[in-house]
């Protein structure tokens, strides 16, 4: 007699204590041949969990995106949308979700072959946009984002089954050492930090401003930094940072006068589409976690 | 008939609007000959407002200081001293003032010729310690210090007449790009940012945790960055950063596991000793602003 048990390989918010678990999924799925990335770059992504590609997008594309962004930030009706996040302590737009729908230049990134073809190559599957947003970290008072694995939240609150998604951060303004750039823990994507706690109803309403759940513990972070190292992902506009859904990352505040504007697009493998949340009473809204899994056709 | 008017050249917290005023004092006082610094280094300090000197203190000195520091941080009675500042949201020691008195290795820095002789050379006078403290920016949750000119506060709240003081930051742990290092606006010491507002009674009780007054306005900061540039002062233990009392500086938070420990010693010219505060109802306590101006004898 055999029993088939199906235990969650990435338990979180259902556990009593923090833990550092091995990743059970590949980072690069399939043989990754026949895509735009050279084998060396694929191997680097697999090893480090991220890839910084300077100059992937040309100035003309960036200019059109910047124009869209200025229009969004100046539109007061945008700030009252459910998919908008306002900077704590001011009335400035901090993030806007679901920017891949529509017909402007920002939405155009979701079907841009310069992004999609790389995502398909790394994930070995057709892809769709799981989440998209613009992040406008203002000068002087831009707040920090503490260390987190996106996958931890997407698994617990959205029901993403496995680690088969890649995030793209498209740099629209210079990301400098001192304006709150993306900080990554190199190689941290190889382990899963299981977090104690339980997700309350409608947690996303507060967690988008300040995350209290799914926060990795000090000891796990210390150990991840011991196994890898902290890296700043810097670059000029047009740089795109591809990073694994389970890479531990964050960013410090921005005291400089230089705004940090990025577009964030998450591509998920269609075979990895969402199921019921693994540790939350109900799924989050579709503007945070899409359930339309039709593959992107360029 | 002649009238002698004596107007404060650095008005602040007595003004209705922020302003960017020219510095009226030298940066290097006298001819700066006959000191440990080469003329090139003196010229660099004069131009940029700071000087990073790697390896100024040897490992043996650092080890003794580190031992003192560990003892202080572990001593619960230290945390309840008026001259101690506790990290908001935790019970960890963040700063301890007046560490130049006593007979331990930290206090030894106040009479260390490797620091004093440089301070005397730059200020062209005998010096005394205006303020001293240890700053322990912990890992993970170390908070930012927003942009400020120390002189603005020392002038307004302590009665320091002119810009004739130099601060030394002695690095006890590595100061890395990503653990909240000192950020300086290169060349900003040449202008004074006059700040509106009025200092309330006992302002220091809250301002040491979070400064609400003497905060430079966005436009002045933008202009200072335009005239100079933002620089991170990085270094290994034993590095000493000398910086002018009016240099605009700050530091971002520390999300890394690596604690940032510095000893901070301010040397003031004896001829620049304190008078009545220029914009506060009463002087701050002596543990923040010393009034014993006997020159340091090595």
C-alpha cells in the first residue's frame, strides 16, 4: 500500500518558527537554448539569481514611458484608484499596479520581445504577466523596502505554486549607490525563508505600505549573507534587472534629490499559474495578482 | 558718526524663510604649515569640506576601543544615563555622549596626537572637545539620519559663534556602501542653509532621536548637490573621516547584518568657545556641548 502525500514544499505563515529551507525548483527551466541570452549570462542568472542588462531599452522607448509616467503622477484621479499606493506622510504617488493593461508605452513593456523572450528562455515556457507596477521612489523622503522574497508573498497570499517566475525592473532614472537602489543578496534564491505568523484578512491593504508578515528573521538573513553577499544593482536608464522570484532583496531610503523611477513587470510561466492561496483566507485582487493566464503573444 | 552693528552672519530659526547664505569664515585657518597633513591634503579638505584618511589608527588601538564599546553596550545602567540615546523601537544603545571624559581607550582618542595635531593644523588654534559620542548603528534596523549641518544646531542651540570646528568620525567597523555610511555633499560647507522655525525648550530631548528643526529645505539641498555632489565616505576600521562643522551630511538606514560603529569627536578652536545660544531659550547640557574650554595637551 502506498500513500501519496502532497505537502507544501514552501511552508510559510503556517509555521511556528522561522526556517531556512532548500529550494526544490530549478532556477533556469529546460535547456535555455534558442533565446537572446548567451549561455554565460544564463549560467550567471542561475548562479546569482539576478542579471543586470545595461542598455536593453533605447532612449526613444524610455522617453515615451517617461511621458506616460509624468501624466500618471500628475493625475489626481489616479491617486484615488485602488491600485494606487500613496507615499506615507505625503500625497505623492508611490506605486501604481496593473500598468500592463492599456495601450500606452508602459503597457507596451509587457509585450516587448526584449523582455518576453528572455523571460521565456529562463522559464522554459510561455509566460504571462503576474504583476506589474511603477515604483516612484521620490527624492529626499523615499522610504525603504525591507528585505523580502517576492515568492514568499506570492505563494502565501496569491497561490503561486512553484518558483517559476522572473521579475524585470526597468530603470527609468539612474539607480545610484545613494538614491535607494535595489539591494540583492547574491545567491539567496537557492533557499526559502519560511516565516512564522498568519495572514489576516485583507492584509494587502496595509502590507503594500509596510510589510509586517513574511518578513525574514535576522538569523536567516545573516546566514544568507554568509552564503552569498549583498550587492547593489546600479544602472542608467534603459538598464533592465532580471531577478528570480525568490531572490532576497530590498532597498534603502532615498535621501538624495534624485528620484528613482522603475517599472516592475513579473512574468510567470503559464504552467505555474495561481491556485488557492497557500496561507491566506482569500486571494488578493487581480490588480496585484493576475489570474488571466493567456500567454503573451508578441 | 559711525554705528557698529553686530548682526549674526548665520541667522537660523529666527527667519521666516529658508535661505542659502555664503560662508563668511575660512575653512582652513592660518597657513596650516607645520602639521601632519601635506599641503595637498589641506587643500583637498579646504575645497571639499572633508578628508578620508585610511589606516590612521592601528589595529591595537581599535581592539582596545572595541572592547570598551562592547562593555558599554552590554551595561544596562549605561542605557538609562541622560547622555545615552536608545534606538527607537528597540532597547539597543544607539548613541552615548561625552565619551571623551574618563580613562578608557575611547576617551584616549580625545588626546590622541593623530587626531589633535590635524585638528590644530586645520583650525590654526589650540582645540578642545566640543562634543563626543559613540554611534552604534545596528544591523537590519539602524535608522537613517537626515541631511543636516552640525554647525546649524551648534550655532542655534549651543552658541558656537563661527565655523571653526572639525569633526572626526573614527570608523570601528567597515563602513560599506550598503550599511548606512556617512553621506556628504561635497563642497556644501561653503554655504550656510538658514532654516525657519523656532527652537522649543529642551528640544534636544527629542531632536537626538528625530530632528524636526534645523532641517534643510529641499530647494537648498537640490542647489547644494548641483554645486557639489553626493559622496559616500567608505572605509575599513581605523579610517578617520575629518569633516568641517558646516558640511551637509547624513546617512541612510542600515538593512545589512553589518553593524556600523563609529566614534565621533568634535574639536573646536579655543578662540571659538561657546557663548549664549543664537536661537534657543537655554543652552543644552554640557554632555552635548562642552563649556570646559581648556585646550587639550597631548
